[in-house]
């Protein structure tokens, strides 16, 4: 069985198909990944040459499978309007090239939704590392977003666990994010126990959903 990992910063392990986040400022170092996303992380906005990064992203857009991770973060000390401007530029690339968008969102789910509605986006959005409650999850799903669950539910975060239990499973993925020690198999095992779904069934379900967003997957299996 192949485990789909919706967001990781590390190479895929055995029996794992991971969408590896590939920061655009270091894109060429891991350009051999089977599935990869690329963009400017909000945390890096003040550290990189924005114009050069978007030039590079435009040049490699046909080599990637998703745009991002990108997004909005109200905790970091980066000008809010500047964050939104850069986020919207990623959205434009996603829409133009018909690629899913991988989103980093911290204390900004309402803002993300507002922008999605304003921009009239049609490409799939994946909210990685989702930590909200059931109501927020339902609103995001209603507006065409997929939710990727990882370390928060693994660490016993109650509202995140409840959201995982409550929402439509057809819009749910699992991830390991930047935790090099965490295996995606461990994530699926815990999710299987929480959801009371056989692990093999969960693996097949997520791979099937991922294949609809990333048609390339069918050729990799």
C-alpha cells in the first residue's frame, strides 16, 4: 500500500508518495522529487528577493505539481498587506496554470476564505497543518478547500481531533510537515484508530482523493 503524504519537507520513505515542499529559493537542490510544490513561505518573505523568487517560480512552473506553500500568518512580524499581495500572486499562478495551491494559514482562516471568494478561485486549495474547529473546517470545505491534518491531532489537540472526526472525509488528507522523525505510517495508524476505519481503507481513500487533484499520481503507481 502507498501512503499519500499531503505535505512534507523531507524525501519520501518506502511505500510513501509525498508532496514535498520545495522552497523556491532552493528549488534545484531537490528537483528530482516525484511530487513537489514550490513557492514563497510567509516566514521567508523578508529573507528572500521576492522578484527573483517569482521569476524562478514562473520558469519552473511546469516542473511542479502544486503552488506553495504560501499563505497568511498573523503571528509573524511581516506587514499584513505585503503578505496578502504575495499570497494573491501565488493564487494567480495557481489559477493560470491549473495547479492546486498549498496554504500555510495561522490565525487567518477567515482571511483566506475572504480572498478565495474575492478572487473567484476554481483550483483546489489544500490547507496544510489544519488546526481549526469543526465550524471552520466546514466553512473551508464548503468553499472548495481540502484540509491536511498532521502534528496537532497527533499531539492530542482536542478541537482539531473533533474537526477530523466531524468533517467530510472526502476533503481530508494527512501529512508529516517538517517533522523528520514522524512517519506518515504513524499518522495513518493514529487516524485509523480515531476514525474507526481500517487503515488499508484509509490509505486507499486518501490516494484516490489525491489522484483527482494530482492526476500525475496514477502514472506513478
